[in-house]
């Protein structure tokens, strides 16, 4: 439910652009500033999930109901940090509100609930490349913006 509270607080924010970043993330590039530009243009930005397919992310962890929709889990999975929202963008707000509603009705992994919200709305947020949330699968990718220090491989590779 951590992802639920992040999104709930984004929706409640009085800022023009609201950003949620997990505590185990480390910004390593001034290019982070571009997140504001992307968010103003697209309304909602989320990074790519290193597992890529919703189906794969659905099969892991204890917080999955293992149910797939008619896409059979073949959509692109999002990671849940950072999340950036233009609080004045009604389409983006609708996606995030649907995410919260889904999480209240049937708590599941955040990426799965986000896919379900996106599928329901038919709107796709700006998908940030792996450099925005470098996980173990992407160490050494180059042009890193944010490191996910929750992964030992990331901490070791970048000496963090």
C-alpha cells in the first residue's frame, strides 16, 4: 500500500507539479530538471519497469492477485518511482484516481494497479527510460539520472 499513499499524496498536492521519489533513490544528474518539462507536456510521468511486461511483474511477489486482463499482461509495466504529476492535468489525475480506487478495492503490486488504471482510461503516461530509475538490470546503462539504491548491485556498481 506504500504506492497507494504516494499517489494519494500526489493527488492532494497543492503544487503545480508534484513528484514522488522513494527514499532509496539517489539523484546523480542535473538532468533531473527535465522531469518538470516532461511532466508539463505529458501530465504524468513514470519510469519503465526493468521487468518490462505487466505479466512478469504480476507473477512475482505476495502482493499480486495473479489476474490478467484481456491484454494477457503484454503491456509495458511501470516502475513506481519517480512519479511526476501535473496537478492541473485532468487526464493524469483521472489515471491516478483510478489507481487509488483499484488499490482500495483490491490491493495489488503498484505496477499492476497502474497498468489497470492506464488500461481503463486508454491513456498512456510519459514512459521514462531506465535512466530515470536505474535498477540492478540496468547498471552501467550510461546517462544515469536516478539510481535505485535499494538494489545491492546498483550500490556496488556505483560505489554508493
